[in-house]
C-alpha cells in the first residue's frame, strides 16, 4: 500500500523528544502524510492534534520532565488530547507502575510492571495477530514493560503470551513494543485515524 502526503495533510503530531527513537516515529508519521513536531518544552505542545511518547528510560524521562517544569502541563495535555505511548511511554501514561513503583501521568487505566520481559539481551521480534486488519503485526520488544491489569474501558488489540501489548482507552493508545523500529506502519496509521476521529468530535 502506498501512502501519499495528501492523506493526512492537516494533522500535526508531536513526538516527545527527550529520549528514545523519536526520529523513527517522525519518519513513520511523514510516510503517512502527517507533520511531526519534536516536543522538548511545554510550549511545543501548542496547536498539536496528537502526541507520541516514545520509549527510553522512564525514570530519566521523568527527571527531564520535572526539571523543565513540564510534568503538570503534559499531564493535562494527555488527559484531553490523543496520545500514543510506546514502551516507556506506556509506563508514563499508566495509572499504576510497579517493579518498582514510580510516579506517572495517571491517564491510562492500567497497571504496568517495568522491565518485565528481562534485559536487553531478551529483546525479540514477533509476528502476532491483532485486531488491526492486514494480517500478523510485526512487534519489536526491547526490555518491554508488561501490562498486568487493565481497567474496564481498556480495549486489548493484541497480546503476547496472554498479556496485552497493544491497547486503547478512548483517546489513548499504548504499545509495549516499538512499532517505529519495524517495517509495519499500521499502528501509526491506527493512531492517526484516532486523531482524525477526535478532531471530528467522534471520539
């Protein structure tokens, strides 16, 4: 399937650029016709239609956010605006974090266990069925967290060994894997479709 820049010319999507593969997320957005904006300061959130929070080390990301006076602004933003968290981004979005406990934005009704799948050496690439059309979904796991509890309004879109790895709750999307590091851009397309629904008042 070929994507052209005419498909999503009106979508401005922020990519939190504190750590992680934010450039890879930006490239995926460009392939789908959206305009990415790197977000490093609170003012960078102005005018965005949606936000992606990449992977990285969640405690380091928290420290950056708090040092820059960014935490509370971001917390308010993600409660109202479509946001997609991957890996460490899921940890930051979660209402509860374990192993060990950690402060979070408290937006997504899940409990997340940090580094649940082991060390860097335990990273893997899987092809797994999901609710997204188009056959098995490529999933790149790197020291991934595990979602160990989901609230009643959370919809599971894909699993790994019975554990949710791609979930949605209203305007929030979360993946414990790294869709930006593979060749499959369907998860990013799904998020852009969510953003369009939100802009249209249908979400």
